C-alpha cells in the first residue's frame, strides 16, 4: 500500500526491475499543463543506465509512452499514465541471488516480509523502480513551471568518498552540472573522483557520497505546519530513494554546532521592499514553510552494496556461505544517476505543496 | 490538512501554544490495549516544561484527560481522544512578536501563508504543539508492547554544541538517560554541557546538537518498499519536529565515506539459527524493511532561535527594526526535551508499520 | 481507522454515547472564516434531544467548546477542535444490552468485530455519535458561505410511514421546515404523522421514512469524475448516518421507470445567458459534477430498532432469550432529528469539493 | 485526485474512452494470491461490448496485459498494473459532441470544471472507464476467495423499465444469470424486456432499471463504524458507476414503510449454534458491520442519455440548438453490462474491509 506519494498531486508507481514494464499514474495534475512524451523522455534520459563507462552497462532505452491524460500536448485533468517497457532485463544474471542473501541487499528483508524467494534482480527494491518517479517528476516540473515559471530545481554531486565539489552553490547551474559525467560541477573534483571510481571498479568495490540540491524562485508560503512541513516531506521523499542514508536541510549537521546568535537568519527588506535574510542557515524553510530564500538540502548515499568480491553471508537455508557475484550490472557509485531522481522527487513535493496552498488562499 | 500522521494507526493533533487546550485523536488502535491516564501522563511528564533550570520556566502540569476510546483500562477500538488544557499561557509576553518577525522564527512564514498576524506564542509552530504527539506516543507504545513485548525505544542526547556523549550505544538504557538532567548518558559530558548551557543562558544565547535513538527487539519484516520505507517514515517524523535539521540512519553521513567492502553488513547465522549481521551500518533497515538488528538513527537540532539579545529584523510593515525580546519562556537548548518527542514519534511509526504488516500476512 | 471523512476539508470525530465527551477536529479549513461557539451551538441545538415529546427524553445541553483553531471569531488555518461533554449519560439503563443482543442493533456485530461486550448505550454505533459531525457541519457551512454566499442547504421530513409531505420543493424553506416539530413542511401531514407517532409510541413501536434535501445556489463544476463523484460522496455521507437505508439522487428510483426521451434534461440558455435545464431529473449533477441546477437527493431511514415490546433474541452465550427493554431513551422516529445531520454532512461534502476544485483552477 | 478507491486494498484507474489505453494499478494486495491474465480476462469478457445485438456494437477485445506484481501465477506483494489497449475508438463519431452539449451528458459539466472542450467520446465520464475497475475486481475476487473461499458475489438485472425479475433471491445463481442475454434470472421477464428493448432501440430510445446484488458466505465483523460503514462504502462504490441513481441496502426504500416491530430482524441460534436472523431486512449489515447473513443491496440506473432522436440543447457558445446524434455506439440499456461492474466494485469493497479487519484482530 506504499506505492503512492503526495496528497493532492499524487503519484502511484509500479514495476519490477526484471518484469515486463515500469511506470506511473499521476493523479491530481490540473488541466492545461503542457505535456508530451518528449518532455518526459528528456527526464528519463538523464536517469537511464549506460550513459558512460562508470554507470551500469544495462542497455535500456527507457522509452516512455503516455497512455492517458494528455490531448494535443496538454493535460486534461484526468490521470496521466506513463509506461516504460523493460527490454534488457536479464533475470538469469541474478539467479544466484535467489538462494543467497546478498550482504546489505534487500533480498533478506523481502524474504521475511513477503515470504517470497528474493525476486530476480531486486524487484521493487532495485533502483530501477525510480523510473516511474522520474517520469512523474517531468509532469510535476511542467505543472510547477506553469504556475511559477521562475522556479528551478538543481541537484549535483557534492561529494564522492572524500572528494568534494568546491564550486560555491551560487555558481552552480544545471548546464555546468550536466557537463560532468559525474554531475559534479567542479572539474578538478570530477577528475579526482573519476580516477577513484576506476580504481574502485577494478577492485570490485564501490563508493558513496552526498548530493546537494537547491530550489530557486520558490515563493514564500509553501509547506504545512506540523507533520507535513516542507522539509519533512522532502526528507521522506529523499530517504525513500534506494541507498540514501541521510538528509540535511539548510545548515544541516554543521549548523548544529553553531549558537543561536550565529545561526539565526537576520531578516531585512531590500531596496525593492523584498524581504530576504542575510544568511540562509534555514535553507529557505522556517516553521516548515518556505520563506522565499533559496531552498537547500543535502542527501547522503551509502556505497553501492553489490560488490564484485567474495563475501561471507547466508542462504535461504540459514547456512553460512560465501557469496561471489560475477554477473549483474551495477554502478560503482549511484550518485550521478541519483541526481535526476532527487530533482524529480523535489518537483513532485513542490507540485503537491503548490496545490495545497491553493486550498488556503481565497 | 497536515495535522494527521500515519496510515492505519493514525494520529491527528490540535491546539496552539497559547490557546485553550492541546491534544490528539488516535484512530486505528486495536481494541484490548491497556491504556489509562496514568500511562499517558508518564509520557507527558517526560516532555513537560519546568523540569529544571535549563528548560523553559513555563509552568504547565500538562495533565491529560482521556475523553473516549477507553473503558476499564483498555482500548475498545473506537477513536481515543486525549485533552491537555493550557494553564500558564501568557500570550501577552509574546505580543512584541505580533508586529516584529523574529529571526529564524515561523512568524514571517505563517504571515505569508495564512495572511494572519503571527499568533501569540507561535501557534502551531511552537514546540508546545508536540504535546499531542507525545500523548499519542503513549498509546502507540502500549499497542506495540502488546504485540511485541520486547521492543524498546530509547533516545538520548548524543551531542550538544561540540560536547559528545562517549558511552557506547550498547550500554545506554532509559534508566541511565533519565539520570541526566540533559538526558545525556555520559556523566562527564553532562557536566560539561551544563556549564556550557549556563554560560550560554547568561549570554542570552542558545545551542543545538544531535539526539541518538535506537529500537531494540523489533522483528524483521516491518516497513514498506518504495515510498513508505521505514527510514523514510522516520525521516518525515523526525524532520516534522520543530527545530530539527538532519536525519541519519545507521552509519549515516559517516557511512558515505566508506567503500562498499567496508560498509556491507555481513550476514551470519548464530548458534541459535538466528540471522544477524556482523556490523550494523544499515541501522537495522535494508530496502526500507527492518532486518531484526537494532534500528538506529540520529536527529540534528538547530540552536533555539529565541535568543535574548538584540537582533536586526523587519516588522509587518517591512521596515528594518531592532528586535530585543526580554520576556517569553524558552529553553536554551531543546534537545533534552526533544528526547521524549523523538521516542513518541518512533513508537507511532512502529505502530503504523506493525498494523500494515498484518495486512500482508495470511 | 474510519473516523475521518473528507480529503482536503477533513473531519475526524470521537466519543461514545455514554462516555465522557464527544467532538471533532476539523482540519483543512482555510483561515479567516467566521467561527464562534454560538455559530456551532446553533447547529447543535437543532440536533439535540429533548426538543419535544416525540424525541428522546435524554437531557443534554450539548454545549460546545471550541478548543483550538479560532482567534477573535475567525479561523486561523490550524485544526479546529470542538468538545461536547456528556452530562445525562445513563449507562445503567442499557445494562440489559450487555448480555442480550438487541434485534437489529449493532451490539452483536460490535461483539464479533471487536470482541468486546456491547458497550453501554451503543458506543460509537449510537446516533449520539453524530454530535461531532453536526459541530463540524457548522464549520463547513461557514466556509462554504464565505466562498459562495448564496449556497443554501435545506433538508426536511418528506415522508414518515406512509404519510408524505405534499408541499412542492420550490416552496420549502428552512423557516417553514423549522415550524413543524417533525420538520415536515406540510402542516396537514405533520398533524397526521404526529397522531401516528403518538399511537406508535403508546404501542412501544416505531416508524421510518424519507428525508428530502436540496442545495441551491451551488456553482457548476463541483465534484470529481470516477470514484469521487458528487453523488458518490453524498451517498457515502448519507449511508454512514445511523439507520439510513437508501439514497436517491434527482429522479432517483422513480426515474428508472422512465425512458431516455422522458428522462433527459434539456439544456437551454435563459434570457440572462445562464445555462439551465428544463427538467432536473439529474438532481443537479451530471457525470458526477454539479451543473448549476438545484442539487436534490433523498435518504430513507428504517424504523428505530429499539422498541418497547418483548422480542425473541439471543444473549452473549448464544442462548435464545426474550428481550423486553423497559428503560433507555429513544425517539419513536429518528427523521426529525436526522434532518440537521443530513444538512451537516451535506455542508461537509460541499466544503471538501469546493477546496478540491480550487486545485483544478488556475 | 479522485481516481483512487480503497484504503488498504487500493485501486487507481486511468484511461479515456477514446484514448490509447485504459487500466489500473492495484496496490495493497497481499502476496501469494493466484493471478493470471486469464483470470482477469474472464472478468473483462463479462463487461466487454458487442456481446449481443442489444449492447453497444463497439468492437473491443478488451485484452488485458499484466505488467507487474505477478510472478509464476501469484501476486508478490508489489503493485499490480493491468493494461487494456483501445482498438476500436472512433473519436470522429463523437465530434458533434465537441460543439454541442448533449442533454444529460457530462460534456457540459466537464467543460465548466476543466475548461476543456468536451472530450471525444466522453473521456473519463464514459462507462468505458469502468474497464479498469473490472480488471481490479478480478484481483480483489482472487484475494477474497483466498481468504474466505465460500464468499460469493452475484448481481443480476432485477428490473428494466417496469418489467421485474420474479425469481426469488435464494434461487438466483451466477449460472442462471449468465444464461440470460440481459442477465435477468427470469426467462419470461427476459423475453418481455428483450421485446421492449428492440422496440425502444427502433425508436432511438432507451430504458433504465434496477440491479440486485447479494454476497453469500461473508463472515460477520466486516465494516467499520461511523464513516466507513460497509453500506456507506458500497453506496459510494455504486453511485460512482456511471448512470447510477439510487442505492438501497436490505429492505431499502420498501423497509421505510414498516414499523419497528415488523422490521426488526429477530436473532436466533440455530441447531449448529450459528447465530442467524429470521428475516433479513438489515441486508446482512448492522451498525455498518456484516452480521453473517447474506448481504443484499440494489442499485438503480437511469435510462441511457444518448438517444437517437432530435433534442433541443445548447452549444459551447451558449446558443440554443437542435441536437440529433446519428452516430456513436451505445447500449439501449446499460443494466446487463453494469452487472459485472457492480460485482467488481463489491469484491473491491470486500477486499479492503477484510484487510482492515486484520488490523483489528490480534
């Protein structure tokens, strides 16, 4: 019952990694929003595997088909179903998983929960599940842009292992991010990380890191007090992405070392009578509601758990065994491909809160 | 529309900091669960203000009244309404806020969102809102314990400013935590932090930090794939608590520096044929589902934004002014009182996922 | 988990017939809507028992207290909690029910569902549960009126046993309805029904009937296609009222005897270019969406099942016994008091759909 | 936002009458439930058009494809997406509707709500929308049968125009119903109705009527008090079906003429200590909860509004015009094809309440 996200702008996804197809239904999108397969495809292309030699070699075109909800390039108010068929599923490569529980994989917990033999290639726990989210994100973006044309969401690789991006946030743009095969805006860092990842790949090893994300142009007033605070919805959205381990908003963990005097964001009225804050430790959110400053958060990802190296583990008979995966296609580091997923989930959260806000206003 | 949390075990809270009363309705709690006002009171007492000289001097008994859903000490399957009346509300102390937007306070964003003059004492953005959550947490705990008697939730002050608890997690118990006025299991750290907080209080300043929380005795199989992963629900729950800034599960941010080989949790079958992992970087959750190991997460809190020191800010006329609050009652550090709130929200998340799991099992 | 109704304008009710208190939380009501205890009381007074000698003699003032969500006579956007304390609960009068399952009462099904001894006086199955709905209805009405001042909801007793109101719908007003102790706009029918009910009361017997309800002034465009059609939401709302047995919209059951040529509502544009239909068999709803014509529906109620006459039945030991209730306070006919409940539920459905519609419009 | 139905067993449908495809996602279905395309197809075949000369001549195979959630003939706990492609859509036949608002059609209200030109062939207001519900109903049935193998749902044509089925409910079986091209268990009535419908078809006219439905073998205890009473959920489900006008449970409208003494269902314990009632005016539901007796309800349908005969109406310019549809494919009477839709919605309601009940039981 957990495949739906959002309250008014509501997405429901389906599909297993090695099943026939994946996709989503977007319900609650207002009519008259521009939408086409091209627009969705653009989003999917950013996420799809096989983009370069440091991502999974799985070959999927991830070609989408809009089945409903759109006429003559615009939404019509009815649910938008988007279908992406699998082509390069190779369930056989994962057969070794059906007997052996891979360390830090979800096979074991799925087995306990559903009493099923771990599904070939991860079923719904595979990051391939996020295809449906990204398709839905394209719809959300188009809706948000129709309402607030100046809103922009931009995520990037902030750190992999211990190599960090040094480009300051205010200089980061989607164009710069997309120039890097690792979606890291810093050229020098990109090179260091590439070397590191080639090394790790050779060792059958993997890395983790942190993704940064900002939202510019968001009006003040979005987000609800109490349980559906903007940062709470974002935290849920981000921690629901496979392999994510942490979420920080604004000053985040670093900010918890500061005193109140240092941390408070001083309001001022600029020459155009626009209210701003001198610092932005709040990350654009106060009391769960956007304050008009750039929204900023970071998401940590663990190193990929599929490593090509022998590990002790157990099988479905509870016997201690050695597990040495030799096949299967995985990225040595998920971060570059997690960037569009984070952007998609952010657009979806924003779309829902924009619609919620309409219910408040008279 | 954001005052409800949970899908099957569902809580709805109400009440403003300086209104007549606060409370909650818990819907979806099964019948025959032990419940009494004493049991709820015990929870509320841990959260209530005025516990010692480093928490808010506001005097509230926070006495609860169960209005429905309980007969002869047991739940009966109908909604459980719990009422806590305010006694020591002093809206006048906060009147200066009605004109001036306090830095890093929610007055400004509430004003934009609801077009209302910031409510006296913070309305729903005040941490006093959490009274209803804590009362609901008592119900959740009683239900979880009825189903899995060995489950235990324990949160503690892990760090304030830069002083950290050094007691290892396996030695931390609720008894030890409750001995410290700061709910820090480490006696030496407690003393250092106390000194620090007295100092900060004298300077009209405040501190932030990190709270740790573990859940022991949880069966494997709880949590849903995709959007309602156990860590995603916890992340939302935690980031919905006022002043929280970060959430980390298991190895958290530190874990993102490791390689896959270092980070993977090796499964083994112990002598009783119980499946365990050698390390617990996963924090007890894999693929969004509990794996039977201790669940562990951390929550960061910013320094309290109400400081007793002049600050530049703006008023409702968008004029730049100086703000020098002299009255109002606030803790120099929210962490000690956030401990029971985190525990309450954790019980609530667990209760919901235990009921969800019942729907899977035949 | 079933004590919440509505998607955006959302009410949650609580309280048992013979418990301490009943009430509701209304979440999702926009700010700046006029609201006061007087306004809610007016609604509650229409429903309260003891209004005359043909309703239950239970003496309840049903005095409400607004606990949150309102300041200076206006809503502030936070949840509105309303409390009504029980005073005249007499659980002892119902003790005979705790052993014996009354025919057509919910004691038996509650016992099977919750494994509880039937609660004194009916618990949540008692029509006293509707107090919370009526309080919430007052909030809904105030919101709807703030948005569309000309909307009016009017329900009335259309038939009791086989005596029907003959006043045509276009002549029925709330004023006329309220003149009749039975809320029947037809004076002659009122007299006949009164005689009938006195007779039935003397015989320890009861009657059922039908309530009519119209909504005037509703704009076209409210209601959603597919599952949340306006009539589907109304049907659910009405069939959730204790003792209701049928729902008909527009031409209803009679309309199913007509041919398409007879039943179709011919559109025309009147001299003010307002689009109307010549007949209104659709009852103001087409395709689940309001068309601007008067909304009209009818709700059937069974005769009250508490009769003061010996009946065969079973007890909790599954033994066949004779049941002769001598105490307990019940109306010989629920219809007059169901009128305000139907109006309340209608306002609540409308409020929710008005907010939903805001999400569609740009 | 209205394309989802159910709380735990949750279906979301998509697709327009003349779009590319229709279908559904079923979320919340437990694992290990038998499911195959054959099983779904069997359900769809009962609903599909072109079954004989009194239903729409539209030629649709309504062939389904299960895209996810099933492996080796069993559900796996993940969402089940089912796709049905349109083949015989003829949007051109409906072009006359794009300018002219058909009387009693949803074109006008859709135009007001969504500001869109009425969609070719009705969009989501067409009964073709119900394909997704019927597919979901097949999943629901398989789940219910896995839990309670003896549950059976059977609907039938009870009346068309003024010709009624005279076969008593206890003699009606699915086999008998399916023998009649009109799904009327009464052979004589079937013949009369056939003649009537041929006559009406020749006149370009249409008829309405009533469908009966019973559920046998349902355990006591299903259904929730207050808003989600079993009959309230059924009423919503039924009134959400296109062209439905009324819902009656048990004795229904006729029962409202009886006195309490006549209407009360006397409990007794039969020789096997099974608790039954002598009459079943309650229709198997008391206090919103099933009592173990046969569940029984009736749904009224208006005559089809597409008639092939000139009618006065208006166009999108608000001009009064004459509307004479000559093309378009419609049934002279929807009832025979509504039978499987009602059964599907009933299975879906039951599936949801069976899962809800699991959350109550320990």
